[in-house]
């Protein structure tokens, strides 16, 4: 599950970096909040990553015990 969390974080980061290239157009069209949405998506990935790491740890323990 960890690779999925990392891929999601990477996707938000790439989207944010691409949108930075078009920042002036975003501001002109009133969509500057899209950059903040990308930042929030990237930052929310950290708690998601922690949850996925915990999930993977518990799954490994269950498989080892059974």
C-alpha cells in the first residue's frame, strides 16, 4: 500500500509544479486556489502514508502469525 500513497503524493507534487508554470494564467482566471489544492493534497499524503505503513506492518504480522 505504501507505493500507492507515494504515487499519490508524487502526482499532487507534479501537478502543483506544472501549475506553478501557469501561475499568472491561474491568477487571471481566478483559479489560483488550484495551487493550494495541490499543496493540500501533497501534505495530506503524509498522514495517508503513515496509515499505509501501519497497515502494511499489521498485515505482515498477521501473515507471519498465521
